[in-house]
């Protein structure tokens, strides 16, 4: 059975950037990587490069642009597209497999001898078994929270051939969220709730990732990055929900008496108190499930990417079957195996330390220098 990742997350979380960075990274590991665009509203050609190409584009089946011409809006049109894909999922799976095999055959035809002669005798199924698929899903959360179409598509994607499936993908759901959500308590709790709902509704093994950590600084975050990555207890965020974000209290509006009076009036309202109680209850639900925690990622950081890939390979089982974990024939594999071994508490602490040193503290120094220049 082939292996792969289904990449989900809200708009702006960096899904397409991750997919392209991951494709380049896995190519260095000598994996037969194939990028699948599963977003009917996204034109993947705008993100293609010499090293990254799209093997299958779902727009060849249904295009959101054409659906919207019939009177649907962007969200409703996307729902319609996924219902259509789910209804014709069997044919879609056949086309995905056919496209991947065709791309692999094309690669084999360009190989030097004797590898070319050897691989040309492989059957289509044997070739397909060695592929790694990266499937870029749309970002609209309604597809996962209010519709069964996504679950149906994914269930057929993972259905093994001996049970009537065509692909039988050993897959992990990589759920991406923007790390800058940590600056707002309410937004971060909402992000965690969406993450939890995706974990439950999609019924796939999951690796949750906080992306764009290279943009973080500890100027405005209420707690250290470890607090937001572990999500062991979200109740301490409630005080910042009531007080507003740190920037509101200590930023440009801190001395604005009219603004602060308006904030106090809002916080004294019945609606605000009930909203705080509801948010506290949701935070408790998230903690009680114990399913939400995050890996940290900057796509341009090979070490962090290696840790995410290593975690994904353990979750979908790739790590237990592939030769790259048993050989040390190049520096890329050596680096990757080092990331695989960075497991447990020590590995987690090393990941956190790297992010603090490379990005959070560095960005804080840059911000301080800029503020000093402005004061001068």
C-alpha cells in the first residue's frame, strides 16, 4: 500500500507552501513524491516550479469557477464540488491512481540503464506501491464540520484493494494552523476547537502543526511557546480573554481613555460574561479530549521540517517499512534519521529550544532594535 499525507487547515495556514516545501524535502530523500491538488478553487499552476509539479488536479473533474457561474457562492460552490466528488469518488480514485502511475512511467523512461530496464518490468500496482502522495485539501472548515462528503472521500482513499478500494493509502492527516493565533486568547481557543473537530470528524491519525513560527516573537504572547504547543491546560488564557490581547492593554491604545472606557463597558455586559463562560467551557472540553497538541514548523527550516516528516512517518507507518531508515548512504538521510530519533521528552524540548533561539528571541532583538531607532 502507498503512503501519504492529507493536508488540511484553515485558509492562510500555509497548506500550499507546506505541500511544495514537503515535496522538495521528500525528493531529497529519494521518495517518489506526487502532489495532488484536491481544492477545486485553487489553481496550482501559480505555485509550480521546476522542482515541483502537480500529478493530479481535481479541477479536471470539477472546477469551482464553473460551479459559481451557475449561481453558487464560493463556500456553497465548494460544498457542491465536494458533494459531487463524493458521489463520483470511485472514478476519482481511479483517475488519481492512473495519473500517478503515468507520471512514474514517465520518470522511469528517462532513467539510465540498468535501472530503466529493471523498473520497466514492474507492474502498475508494484510501481504504485512505492509512491508517496501529498494531498492538498481546501481550507474551508465547513467541509469538515458540516458535511459528510470529506469523510466519505477520505474513507474511500484509505480503503484497501482487497476491500474494493483503488488506492488503499496509508495516510496521516497533517492539520496546519497559523502560529500567530497565539497572540489572541479567543482566537487560539477557537483554533484549538477547530483542530479538535477535524480530528474527530475526519477519523484519521493526525499530526497538528503550528506553522510560520519564524514570524513569532515573545513581545506579545501571553505565555511561552511550550504552553501553546502542548495545550495541556487552556484555562490560564481566560484572564487574557477578559482583559483583551496584550497589545490592546499595552500597545497604542493603552493611554486612550475613551477606548479603555469602552472596553470596560463591554466587559461589564451580560453578553461578555456569558461569552467568557462559554469559552471557558470549550477550553475545558479541548483539554479533556487530550487530542490537541502541535508540532512547530517553519517550512524553510530543514530541521523542523524533518521532525514533522518523522512524526508523520511514525503515525502512518512509513517508518517501519522503508529502507531509508536502515541505511546511511547520504547526509540527507543521516539528518532525517537524527530527526526520527529525536523522540519523547528530550526531542520535544530540543524542538522548543530551537524555535526559541532561532526565531522568538532573534525576532525580539530585531523588534527592540527597531523600537530603539524610532525613539532615537
